[in-house]
């Protein structure tokens, strides 16, 4: 039961991570130096981006808890 739930959470986590928009100039900006790569930039998320980000965070915590629960059982 827990293994099936873990697989579902894993699939949803992968999908939501892929749906998130990029917050930087991309990998080309890292190599060329255009605009700089600021990983700690304060970028405000709005609307659906914020919802996807929050759901991804919650699913990540659920994933972590499920992995520990499966290990203990």
C-alpha cells in the first residue's frame, strides 16, 4: 500500500517539477555569462506558478515521510 502511494507521489512530483517555469536565463546564460546566474534572486511567483510551487513542496515533504515510513515498516 505504501509502495503504491510512493509511486503515485513520485510521478506527481516529477510532473509538477517539469511544469515549473524557469527562474533564470537557463544553462546558456550560465556558460556565456549573460545577465549572470543568480540562484538566490528574489523572484515573486504569482497565480498558477505559486500553486504549482506550493503543491511541489507539499509533495516533496510527503515523499520524504513515505520513504521513512516504508523504511521503518
